[in-house]
C-alpha cells in the first residue's frame, strides 16, 4: 500500500473531494485524521474508512480558528507521535461579480481558503521539521490559474495557495518536506448540486472529455503526491481538468 502507516490530516473531509481522499488514503494504509466543521459528516467518513480496513479519527475543526487547529494537531501528535501528510482541502465559495461582492463574502472565502491553509500548514510544520520528512498538499483550482467570472475572492485565494506552494517548497525542501498543489477543474461534488442541469451541460461541453471529474480521481492524485512514489515532486501545481484549458 502506497501510504502504509503514514499519519495524514485531511481538512474539509466531510464530503466531496475531502471525503474521497480520506477513503482513498485509508485504503492505501494511512492513518486518516478527518477534519471538518460538520462532525456528523466526518464521523460518517471515518466509519467508512474503518470499514475499508483503515485507521481513522474524526475531529470537528474550523480551519479559520487557529486554536482549534492547534488543539487537533497536538492531539494527533500526542496519540501517534508524528504527522506525515497534510491535505489542505477545506474550502468554500461565495460568488458574486466585483461590483456586487460584499466585504463579508470576500473575507469568508479568504479566511477559509487561504488563511485556513496557512493555519494548518504552520501548525504541523515544526513536527515535520523535527521528523526530517513530511508532505503538505494544497487544494488550488483551475480558477486560481485562469480566473473565473464572479469569483474574485475564490480566484484570489486559490492563486494565493499556489504562491504558498511555491514558497514553502523552497523553504521546506531542504528540510525533507515536499509541498505540492492540485488544481482541479469541474468536479462532481455537492457544491454543484445547486447548479441547473442546463448550466452543468454547458460545463461538460467545455471539457474535451465531455464529463465532470470525479472526486475519486482527485483523491488518487493526492495519494500519489503523498506517497514515496512522488519523492522528487516538489513545488508542482498539477492541473486535473479533463483538458478544460486546452
């Protein structure tokens, strides 16, 4: 198994890509630390991980609350003695055109999608430095590379995550810590459930593969990057868009 014995923290693990990643990691032998604001949702994910034969713990964590993040990390380190992987997956959208976007909408997305990534990475980095090894994986987006109508806040945050990735890979690479990002395109997650079918159809038509991505496909990329098979991959931003930007 690719991740046998690795202790992996996954934020936003209650649904979508985060839940798929937690289950994939469990099947690959990792000890999964599934974090989400919705404890019921993440408890269900942990149950599925255990059913798959993996070890998993659930934590209610708001990544914008540094105290909660620090407490979770301290408990994980106290129980398992190490932290090998962090997947900074937690994210939200609050879409509006520039003229209509409220300061609250802007701040909410920046706080979760950018500041939350900073909180979690900074909370684990000392442990990884002491170990001389670790992997930090950040969720960016195709929107963070190319922008998107009505997503000023989301694009800024996801572009910022790429900046984190490039910077931390330089800072932490010499200490044995790899940092990479994944930039998904249109993925079939609960976020899309509110989008009308005619709009979804147009989204699919933009993709050369003529379909939306599956959460499990992104989870497989995270599993590869977290594993020793990706031992020379550092500072990369991997687009997984089905060819959307061609």
